[in-house]
C-alpha cells in the first residue's frame, strides 16, 4: 500500500489510545504504519552491480514500483527483473514524481550521491537502505543521522558483515572482558584495487559519452567534467570527487567488529602517521592513520590505527609481533587488550580467534557468553530482512547498522580522509564538528553543484 494512505492508515490503526496532542503534531507521526503481512512499495537508486543485489533482495520483501540508474545498460538486469517499475535516470525526478507512492528505498550509487539521494528520500518519510560508506563527507554523515531521527524513518547501512553470527559473537567476546583492558585497534586492507595515485594523479581527457549513460546525473553534486570511462563504472572509488578511497570503501566493513565491540563513537585526535603524495584528483597510494577515542564508562582510551596501500611495494600492516607468528591476512583487524588480542582475518568480522597479548605467550581462555545480540546470520539478505522488520515494527533499532550507529562509524572513518588532506594531526570536537586547526574545516564538508544541494 503506498504512502499516500498515511493519514488514513494512522486514523484507522492508531487513533484509539493516542493523545490528541500526538495526533495533531504531524512531526510525531511515524512515517507509515504497516501490517505484518503488508508489502512495502520499494524503489531502488543505483541498481547495477552491488545495487542490483540490493534492490533484488529488498524487492523480494515488497513490490518494486520505481527504479533509477544513470546507466541503462548496467541497470538492465534490474529494469528487466522488475518490468512494471517506472524507470528513471535522475533520482530527484523519481522522488519528486513518485515520493508519495514509495515506502522504502535502496541507495547504491557512487559515494558522492549517497547523501543527496537518501536525505531527499528521508525528508519525504521514506525508509532508506544505503550502501557503505554512508556518505562522502563527515558533515553529510551527521545530517543523515539527524534527518533519520527527525523524520522517524527506519534505516540501515549496507555493511553486511553486521548480520553474521560470527561478528555478533565477536562483539560479545570483546565486551566479555576476556581481553582485559582494551587499549588498541588495528585495521588493514588490501585496497586500493582500482586506479588512483601514484599511477593516476591528473584529470582524465574527455571521451565520447555512450548514449546509455546520463552523465549529468552521474556527476550529480560534484563539479562537472567531461565523460571518461576511467570514472564509471567502479573506478570512481579512487577519485576525491566521487569516492572515499580505500578507507571509505572498506573500513565500514573491516573496522566494524572492532568499532562495535569496543563501543567507539568519535575520536578527539586524528593523525596522518604516513601518507603518500597528495594530489587534487585521486587518493594517495598509501596511508597509515591514527585516531584516539576518549575513555567511556567501562573502558579507557582506545588508539585506532588504519593501514592501506603499499609504499615502494611494501604493504602497510601492523607490527609483526601483534600476530605471534601468524601470517597477516590480506585484510583484517586486531583488538588489543592487556590480557589478549582478538584477531579477525577477513573484511567482515565473521571469523576470529583470540591470541596472546602483545609480548605474551599464552592466549586467555574464552568461554562463550550468553547471547546479547539477536542472531541473523543471513548475510547481505539478512540486512534487508532486519531493515524491513524494523519498518513494520516501527522500531529502528532492530536494524543494527541503523544510522545512529552507521553515521557515527562513517564520521569517524571519513575523518581519516580529512587527515590525509590536512597533512598533520588535529584535535577534533565531534559535538561541534570542528577543530582548533583551521585547515580542517574546508575538508569536513564541500560545495554542491547548483540544483544538487542538500
């Protein structure tokens, strides 16, 4: 049933027992109330590649009424699969024309259009599922969290490892105390696996644009530049204007277990330990970023370390003695405590083991604690299932990577990219989104092309 029935449904299902004040105050209405067996009207923005999987899984839980992709060839699979859905290349037009008929929407576009699409949808009361990283800038991540709360929509970010039983058990292990006092986190990646510095540092020359691509809509809020196949598809990840580099692309996955387990929120110090040469077009070839997260009740200060890329052919990794003779995986994470270390050898935190503490010889014995987090273990599809369950129950917290969590994770991660450009360590005031270092402000947000503002 489309959202145009909002007031009708509210009157029928919720008026009895509600106070007059809550009924009259539109800001306090849920975006829509659903029956347990009612099918949601779904839309998809960015429906090729990963987006095809997202709308495919979400669409199986509802009725797909609208689809949008800037590339009709890459989107063809989804367009054909959901042949009754209305087709668009510009999400602004889709939401303007069909917003009242859409209950929930997936957003799986390049990073620079996540927030423009999702914010526009949420402001119309549409529940959103947004691919990782949640946004392109720190400021956008904050706006996503605020708008989700303001509009009372249910949200989920697409870091699918969150659904795995292994990750949820790992979170419980970290919080059980088996590692002792938690002191450090280390996260590393095999990215970048796309072109960027040092191989590419200059803007690409213009090429003839294929007819199946709406280039203006691909560019979206970014400054206009001529089409080149070196930007789209996939390779946009290494360009400042469109992607978020290795850190943005993978830390929402690879840091997820450690971030959730150690209950991190926002750092108060961010430092580029080492960064490859910076250019105005593409992300650097390597980086090591350090952040300090303040103590909270139950744990002390945590130092977070991120490693990406290769310098002179040598992969950036934590020191060898953290691994106790184990060959480090291509991507993974370490949570270090005074009694032991939890090592996860993959991107998604779905498997892990407990090692001795750094400098120690014997790993602490861990007896599995009683589950505190609900079990899903249905992978990427399970993320959509929890999101839809949250929508129907009107309980945003059912989706564990809802924007209260995911926006904080994204803000912290993207501060690492800010540090790359600033070129020096800086104090960070998360409440004010500001730093005493005057160089920082210009990289926390960005300018938007006319008619694409958010």
